[in-house]
C-alpha cells in the first residue's frame, strides 16, 4: 500500500507533460474538497517524492507538471484544456469562477478570461450523455442555455468546445485567439 502523494510522485515520471498534468491534477482535485490545506499538503508530498529521485528519468518533466498543475480542474478534459492553452500560448484563465447577483442567480464557468470577459466551457459527453433519461438531458441542456444567457447578460461571451475541437488544435487555437482578441 502506498500514499496518494507517493503514487502521484512516481507515476508521472514516464509520462508526457500532458499526461503527467492530468494525473497530478486528478490527485490534487480529489483532496480539494476535504479542507483548504489538504491539496497543498498533497502537493508538498508529491514534490518531496519527486525531489527524492531528482535524477530519475522524467523527474524534470514531472516537476514541471506539478508546478503547472491546478487543484481546480474537475476532469481530464479540463486538465487537457489547460495544457492545450499552455502549448498554444493562450493565457491561462481563472478556473471554476462563481458568478451571482442579489436575486440569487448563480452560475459558474470552467474557465474565465476576465480581461476579455470570456467564459470558456469544456463540454465533454459525460456532462449530458451519462444522464439516464431524455428528460434529464433536456433539463441539463436547458439549464446550460439559461446559464449562458445569464453570463451574456453580465457582459461575458461564452464559448464552448468539445473533445472533437481539442483534437483539431490549430482550429481551436485560432478560434480562441479570435475570441480573446490575441
């Protein structure tokens, strides 16, 4: 039996930067909800494990992945999107930003570029495809459209991408650059 920190410090070494980020962010996110310091302690434990084997093959890449990793990514798709932004020199947005007003309306964006007033949504199939009934899928779709309208009313432009878009990186990068006016 091993700790999550040890596993998360050993496993990323042979992986690509992208896959190491996915693994580490998954571990960090799994601890995020428990208390404020837990993901920070886990990050330190992973760093200690990587430092203990600093000369091992892949350790430099794994440490770079740890430095880049966020505890706020809630899915592989969000982690892969963050790496995509880095590779294509798209500024890193804030993650999981909450919006609300005095009427009790609430919304959250996966990624928010505040200066450009853009909300980015990484829409994986699991978001609606895993819902068991057509009624639940329609309800989720309607709720998402209402959220987009609310964010639009606050002056934010909402852009969605899918796994298929991520598999066409040059197209997605060009689209995001246009939307963000980069």
